[in-house]
């Protein structure tokens, strides 16, 4: 579904990404991991259009995305969440998601259709569908759910999920991870997931790509990656024991 080839992003003399290549298969959940500063967010920014790559190719369903604007990439069927949710605070929870359904999709929906889709997605993620419910009601877990709901409302085929577990307690982490699997299964969405909570990510993803200093150092199924000496040295610190 997504093919990244030789992706490079340079800021002056700093090489944030250096020739990164990998593929994402349809309907899989791919984990993207690495230490802080390894290039994960830069890669997401290039794929989603927030940054223009210095060189390389980003092909989504055989269409080139590199250099397109974020709205055009969203209309192609790629959505992303952010580490720090920033909802429209003056809008209700429902209206936050309806805005995404109305303006984010490639084909503009009627107001009634946008709100109907918003209610469907809010029910999926477990948030209030009442049009009067305020974002002030939401804690860290609720805001992460709202961030996911807004991305889903655009109707993506590929979701870039950026640290969906950050700031959550163990029960909320489990629920969020299970929700990503439900999203994949119910909406047939392919997911690339950046996450630092390794024990949870390893139980959910199908494969993992590991970055370090802007380069891909490993790729494979969770057990292979967890046992890779380069990954242990660069990121994990010790070998993970997987159930």
C-alpha cells in the first residue's frame, strides 16, 4: 500500500533521514520505533505532507505523494494523529469530529452526513455522541481518542498513529492498543504506529521498522527485532522477552 524509497530529509547540514526505504502492506499494523531524534516524526511529516523530502519517493497505492500538500495527501486517503492533541476547544466533541468528516474527506459531505459519520466514529472510540458534550470533559485518554476519531473521520485508507499511548495509564494503554486493532479490522485501515511503549506495541503490530540517526537499522516481525543486537544497543537496552 505504501512504498518509501530512498527517503532523505536534510535541514542545512543535519541529515534527519538518510535513504530510508520500507514497504507497508495492506491492512497490516506496522510499528515504527527508534530513540528520540531517530527520524520517526520527520518521516511522518514527509509522508503526511508537512515537510517536503529532500529526495526519495513516497508512493501510496501507486501514486507519488512526495511534494504534495497535506490536504491533497489527506484527500488521497492518508491521515495522521499527533503526539499532543489540539482539538478545537470552542467546539463540542461531536463538532470536532464532524469538521474532520466534512472538510477532511476527498468528497465534501453534507452537514447531516458529516455529523452522522462523526457519531458512528465516536461510538467506535467510546466518546460521547451528544452534540453538547464539551472537550473540557476529556482527560488524557479521552483526548487521545478524540485525536484518533478526527483522523478516522477523514476516511483514510492509511493511518499514521503518533504515540497513541503517551500519557495514559496501563488500563488506558491496553484499551488504546485494542482500539487500533478494531480500527484496522472494522474499517479495513492500514496503520503505521510510532510508539515508545515497547511491551504493548510488540503485542499488537505485525512487523516493525527501526530507525536510528535517520537510517533504517532493522526490519522484521516483533521477535526478530527484539532479538536484533543493533536494536538492543541503539534503543531497547536489553533483550525483550515476548510472550
